[in-house]
C-alpha cells in the first residue's frame, strides 16, 4: 500500500507532479521494478506468473528500457503489524506467495541473465537509494512510499498492453513541500510504520491536509491545531501520547538516509555504485555484483515453466 491517500493528495494539490508518459521516452534508461509487488499481482491474475514476468520483460525492452528487478529483503520491525494484517487478508482471498515461488522467479532471471537485486532492506528503500545516486531513473510500482523515501520518479499504472505509463515527479512535489514535510504528510495520511493520524480526525470536520501543512508546517503543529480545536475523536491523553511517540522512529525509517537502521545497506549500494562507474554496461555490473547463493539445484526442482520458456524465449525475442 505504501502511503494511504498520497496519490489523491498529489492529484488534487500538486497536479503538475503527475504526467502520462510514453514508455519510449525512457529508452536506454535503467528502471527498477518492484518485483514482490508484481509477484502478488501476477499470482492473482494467472497460474503462470513466471511467464507473466517474461512478457513484462519483453514488453519493457521492446521500448529500449533496461529493467532491474528488485526483491524485498527484511522489513523494519515497525511494519510487522501491517504485514500480519495483510497476511490475513491474503489468506481470506486464497493468495499465497511462497519462498519456492520467489526462488523459481530468481532462477528464471538467472537463466536468462536478467539483472536482479536483493539487499537486506525492502525494495522501496533500495530503489530510492539507487535513484538518489542516479543508478536508476525511477521505479515501476503502485506503492506511493517510494516518493516519500526519495525516489525521484515513480511510475504507476503500468500495463503490458499499453505504451504509456503515469509518472510522478518528486522534484515537482518538493516545490511545494520539503522532504521532511513530505514525510510528515505521509505519516499523517497513513504509512506502514505507525498509526495513521487521519483515522483519529472526526469526520464531521472538513479539513484540508494541504492547507494544514502549509499553515502549521509540521506534524506537531498540525496535531496541536487539531487537538486544541477538539477535532479528534476518541483521543485522550494516553492515546495522544502513544500516537506521538511513534513519530520519531517512523521519521527515521522514512528518511532512508545514512543513519537508516540497516547498517550495511548503504555500504553495499556504495560498492555497487563504484563498480557501475567503472563500466558503461550498468546491467552487466549489477548482474555480476548481485547473486543469490541460496539458489541451486538442491533448492529448486526443475520447473516445467522454466523448461518451456527456455524452448521458446528466443522465438519470442525475434
């Protein structure tokens, strides 16, 4: 989900940040793919999710785009409550993505030399770091927290039958709000790392989040205004203190900077960047740099999907 309501917030208040673009506009650009997001999406829509990824890859490279598939690593502990809630929802919908499914997809990427990356953090953190260092142009995902985390361009509404995509520009957003304000707005609207502030606002009160942050600048200022004017519902002092106490850690996580809780993530990215600067072939270096030692003949049984793709991949490319 990312940040609840952030897309609507941007559409209503910063429309210049959103543009429909042709995929051909990004020819010769490295664009990251939020792989776990599409694993779930393709698992829902088809029984042959690996073939769906093959089609996606072929679709993107047909426009000259260089896809870099990024897998999720370990999420922050603050996200555990959200993860458990989503698991229950997926179980009710009979949606299950297993470690075997992920290994199967990695094996496919390895077999066809399709570059992929997995670090210790989740994909949105990794992609945003790579974007900040201009390793990638942006990321294809529907999760809005990529922007909050510092990804320069987020590409949403990607469909394999279309030659267009919707681009969200972080630079345009930052013409209205600072990065710290964007983080506070995301916390207010609802992120994965703390309780959603907006859920506590009495719906009988009509508020403009945009105007509130323009006037009161930060989360504390907005909170104090709403609290002093009795615009919250069921928020006593204990509840207020509990909500406010979650903000420092959420802010730390969303800053996604050198003090981020995963100590070695930035070191690994810096190593990757050093290798990238030594060659003109970014995708080759990423492929050489990143490998999954857990993938081997003992880990995965030969897949009929992979065998079928091996037989027809070159025919698909012609």
